[in-house]
């Protein structure tokens, strides 16, 4: 055990003293923060071009409402949002008018145009309006138009039916909805008022916890692969395995890598908690979530650390490792395929099944734990049992590959050869 | 384990890689406190044998006993190893690296520090102790690696081609260090294809060829066994006069002197030469290791496919 500790400490010290590690430690949050700022700036600064659009309204009854709404929006929207600038299209035969307006959109004179069918106010069967543009991905304008035209058509119909406008407004006033959590009982057994739903608690904290764990694993395990390959390339391995068994070497490296990753956690988790406190959502990051984070981080590092170490041991050069890394990388990103669905239905069958798939368990079970009320205790116990078992299997398998691979030079082994190494006595 | 027990005992060991036999049915014994040399050309199985001794490789058959431990790595902490393929962590300081490598031999830094300092001093590397390895020359790196092999004060030191790549000055420093180890009672196993160095340093030798042991014994044994078949003669009648004389198998004309390979008793040839007259010199030749090796390995090489 002393030798394993010596390897772990040396791995840890070598890594944390390296310039690359310190740069990554400092720059990763800077890059993430900077990319968020850049996205906000781009959204606010780049997309300010006026959206000019034409309205083909043969009746002429709805255009004034659109023009008024656009004017009101321009006055209240500020300078950062693009202005919506309507114009009334010339009346005429609709098909010819649409062709003419399409030509103007192609020449970038207009962004879009709207064709309002006759009889829309009267509720004629099939009558509506159509929105034409070359930029269908831009949804702000059509969604705004839909709201404005719905309201204009509704108002016109109310006026036509001679209904009192105030009475109509009262009758159709939407019922406000409050999004709240469940009612909890206080220490005296009396029910307490349910707390309002929090976007931080329901979305930001679970997603941030999962992505932080992903980031930590993604930062750590490739370092192991590099370290093993470096020892092979620098011909250090033979001195090492003359002093320690390949399994001791693997365990020392895994432990050292875990220490490095936990140190990074200390900074990043500390920073995340401080940020949560700063924005008044500190209560959304309970201490037990941090404890579970560290447990799942440890398990994820054992799983992926042993996989990447074995790949490093099997290869003599970094470029040879690329092909073997593909399946391991695929397992690592499995949680990315399912996290949105789990966020929407954290207690559903899909969430349960995928979070019990051991390579994905650390990240997805953490995600589910961060969403109240969290998984059932039996699910958590089963997930821990499966993941500990899978971690052990990964370390054992990696130890077998490491034992043969660390001595091998030359051609990269095939997957079939790796299986042979694992099954060898 | 008594002091008379060998440091290493290998019995009937074979090791193959795929279909290629690297070592075949090897048996040998390395006496304690001696310098034992493995000789042989590249690919003869020397490095594989050293890895078997260190249990880096396990034999397909046969047994390996090292410092009284049979078939396990239990004795590895008492073995220092300098592999043929040298390597050090380039970004690590010399002293820290040596402390790490000796810690892997079970020696805590508090105990290894004075030993490392002493070896660095001996090799003139004290001023470089806190420099990163990447700042060192190749020769310095080799000396650091040698220190890594011996700093934990092992009972057995295994050195694979220790002189390769060293300049004559550093070769001499290393030779002195090896003799010092021997004086302290350390067993040294030396693998080399430098016959002259082996002849100078080794008490006992094992010659290998194509994975098989072709000879072993002390230098004197080997010479005694293989040195009686050759004499040098200086005479007035030269090479032509020696042809056909009793016991002469072949004559190699070196000019004034002829080297005669004998097929019989040298005394019989001497008597014949004295009877003929004109002989000014007659001496038995002590063959060099190279000659002994070539005489034993060459037939196998010729017979090889």
C-alpha cells in the first residue's frame, strides 16, 4: 500500500505542478464564463437589424392593429431588440401579390410577408393568414404576429357581435397560474405554505451538477492515458514494473488521478456554491448533494480512469489510442443523450433505466438526485451496487490489460487481442 | 537462506513469445557476492532472462528463485535494475525522481536521501540534483539511471548493457562503481555483448545463443576447458613446415608467428618440433572470451536456418 501511495502522490504532484494543469484549472471556468457572456452579447448586439415585413390585407381591417402593435413594441422594446416594421402591401390578385412580395424578400428588401385570407374575421371555414419568409428559424416575428392577429381578430369579432368590450375582457381574462412545490408539514405537524417553484432548483442546479461532473471526468481521465503512454514512450515502465506489480502501478495512478480531480472539485464546487449563495439560491444546493457529487465523481473516475489507463497501456503512441478511445468516449457521453428527457420526467421509466446503466449512472443519478424528490432509496442503493460492481470489473479488466499491455511495444492490439489479454491467466 | 546459497537459481526455464522461443530450457546459478555476466549477441535471450529474474515476465515452464524467494516478486525490493531501454521522467527533478524510484523499492525518503546524496556526489552530479532531467546530457541521464538502480542499497543488481552509450571516461567511472558494489558483497548480474568488459569484470559467465545457454562457468573454467586447443609457434621453417606435423589440425599464418589449432596433445607437437630443431617460441594460447564464444556459438549459428 505504501508503494501505491508513493505512486499516487507522485502522480498528483507531477500533475498539479505542471503548467498545463494550472492553465486548464484557471482557464476552464474563464472559457465557460466567457462563452456565456459572448452568447449574451452576440444575442443582444448582433441581432438588431429591423425586420421589415409586408401585410397583404385586402379588407384593410387588421393592418391598423398590426401597425399599432409594432409601434407600441418599438417604443417599449428598447434599442437591443430588432424593430418589427410593417407596411401595407398593395391590393390585388393574391397569387400575383404573393409572387411580387416573394421577389422583394429574395432581394432582401423585406424579411417576410403576411397574407391574410378574406373572411378571417367572419370565421369562414379555412380562412386564416400565412407567413412567408426565407428564414424560418427566426421565430420571434411569426410568434408575435400570431398573438397580434389573434387579438385583432378577436376584437373585430367582439365588435361585430356588439358584445360589451369590458364584459368580454372580464369573461375571457386568463386564470393566473402559480407554480409551487408540495405542501410540507412543519415540526408541529401543521402544513406549511408550499414554496414557489424555482428555475434554479428545477433546472440550473441539476444540469450544472451533471455537467460539472462530466467536465471533471473529461478533464481528468485523458491525463491518465497521457501519463501511461508517456511512461511507455520514455521507457520508464520497465523500471516501474521491476519495483511494483502492474496492478499496483494502475491503482497508484488511479488514486493519484482521483486526488487531482478531487482537488479540482474543491475549487469548482466551492466556486459553484459561492455563486449560488451570491445569487440567493444557496438553499438549492444542499450539502447532501455535494456529498453525492463526490461519491459519483469517485465512481466515475474509477470506471473511466481504469478504461483510459488500459487504453494507454495497450498503445505505444497517442495516435494509436484514438481508435480504442472511441467506445470509451461513447460511454462517457451516453448521459448527454438522455439528460433533457430525464430532466422532464425524472421519475419515469426511461430515467430509471438509463440511470441504472452503470457507465451513465454517476452523471444521471446525480442529475436525478438534484431534482426533488429524487430517486427512490432502493433505486439509489441498486445504482450504487451496480456501479461499484462495474467499477470493480473495469479496474480488474484494466489490470489484466495493463499487465500485458505495459510490456507490449509496437502494433496497437485489436479489440479481440485485448479480450485475449483479459482472459489470459 | 545461507550465504552459500546462490543469489539466483534458474531451473529448466523456457519462455516463448507467440511461436518464437526467447529462452529454451535454461538452467543456471548465480553465486552470491560475485559479478555474473550474461554474454551473447542481440536476440540471444539475455534481456528476457533478466526480466524473468525480476518477474516482469513469467516463465512458460521451469522455476526461478531469487534471493531465496521462489516464483514471486517478493524479492524485488532487494533488487536494483538498470534496463537496456533507459528512461526517466523528463520533467522531474533528479533528486525527486531518485527518491520516488527508491520509494518504490520500499525505502522511505528519510532513509534514501543520504544514499542518493552520496551516489550523486560520487558521480559528480550533486550540482544537478535539483535540475529537471530534461536539462541533463545523455551521459548524465545514464548515470542518474544507474544511481536509481543502486541507491536503495540492493543485495542484487541487474544491469542490462550498462556501458552502452557511455564515453570512455564514464565507462571507467561505472566500472569502478561496479567493483565497489562487489567489494560490499552485492551480487551483480551484467548483461552485455561487450566481451572485453565482461572478461575484465565478471567472475562467472553464461554465454547464450538463440535462447539457449551454450557455456557457463568461471572465466578460468572456461579458459581451462577451451584454451588447450591452440598454440603459437615461432620457428625457422614457418607455416609450411608445420603442415602435416603430429597433432596439427590447422595452421593460421600470422607472419613470423603461426597459430596452430591442435587435434592432439600439445606435448607431442612440442617433442616433434624440438626434434626437428629451429623452434624459438612455443606457447599455449589463452583464448579470449570472444574466441571461446565464437567457437561455441558459431556452429549453432551456422546450423541455424
